[in-house]
């Protein structure tokens, strides 16, 4: 979001100040399934760089997208599709499994040198006339690249008038590959497991290893203002210890990690150099002004 002000000063100078206001949330792509209908296009979710890519629409949670991640649907077999809506209070389109014998699977694969982190998703039931109280499904599971369970919940109640949100996990769901699996094959009324839908799947990409230089959150080899932006955009996020902008290794991006970045500012490959002018967290507005301060000569305040 950009906000602009026009400030008039003495000496016939008008300053146009454009400030980028950035939410303090983890960077992520949101799969909203906008632009999909019927059988899901396997390309949907691949290497997202914008909220609109062709006919496909995406949401953005924080800043940044997932250009290093691809998404596959039902890699073990099945018939995943989307429906315009009517799954609880989810606006739709909503992803569902139309093959009664299959589990709905969504697989996220990161490029070499990267990991993918699954942040959350929403689920709801379709068809109140058939499921007036919602449905309890067998399980919801997330697997890592080796097939080990990172998260699993059985006997999951999926509401009909609202939705259930998964966004709290015992540990971060992150690896080079993740598979979200929804097993609703026990639902047999009406359209069977097709009546269980998932939407708003939130995920992000991350480097596969901690920074070699402490405080180098974007891993470009030096600690500078760009790393502050990474910290700012991930503030409050749960991460694997020392990954992302977690400079102090407590598993969450917070002001302690800002202190780590500040103390390392100017370092490059282990060199000890303390630069001046390190921005404070309260200086976000000032950072936003950089690069978009336009000075325009104005008329003299008095005419000859």
C-alpha cells in the first residue's frame, strides 16, 4: 500500500513524499483458486510472482511470493477439482477431491537451495441439506520430503456454516518438499468426500540453510538495509531456528533478531565493520521514503 503526501516548504520547494506501508506478516502466497473451474490445472500455484498470472489469481499474506516453489495436485492419483463456493462461509472457488477412492493431496516442491513452509489452510463442508451439522473426516496430515509426518490430526470436524482454520502447529512445517493430505473417504452421504473442501492455502519459500554471515537474512553475503526489509516482513513469524530472519535462534522473528542484525550491520563474509546510520524499527517510514522522494521546483511565493 502506498500513501503520498505533498509537503510545501520555504525556499519555493515542494516535496512529494511516497511512503510504502508494509504489514508485519510473514511473506507468503495464498492459493485462492481464483480463475480455476472444474479439473484443477496442475500449473496453478507454480512459481507465483504476482496476484494475477494469466487467468489465475492469488492472495498475498505479507510481502513476497514463491517463485522457487511448484505445486502438484494428487500426485498419487485422483481427480481434484474446484467449485465456485457454498463450502461453509468460504467465498470460493474451493478445492475438493471428486474421486471417492482417493485422498486429496497438494504437494509443494522447492527448488534446490530452498525450502517451502506451509503456514495454514481453511476447510469447510458443502451441502447443508445433506450435512446439517458438518462432517468428521478421517485425517489431515502433512508429510515431509522423506514421507515422515510433520503434522497429523485424526477425526477432524469440518463445519458446514463456517470453516475451520489450521494455522497453529507444534513445530514449523518446512522442508524441501511438503505434502498436505486430506483423507475424507469416510464421508459417503450426498457427493461423498467431494463435500469436503480446502481453500486459502498459505505457504512461503525460505533458504535451505541458515545464513553464513550472522544477520544476512537475504543471504547475499553482506549485512545491509536489504536484510532489515526481510526482518520487517517476517516479524512475528514462526520459523525453524536460525532460518529466515531468526538471527538469535529462538524460532520466532522478533526484535531480538533486529538487535542481531543491527550489531552485524556492515559485516561481509565475517569481517568486523560497524556502519553508521542503522535504521531503527521506528524508521520504517523513512525507509519507505527512500527512492521515492521527488523534489519539484515550485513558483516563487511572490510574483514580481
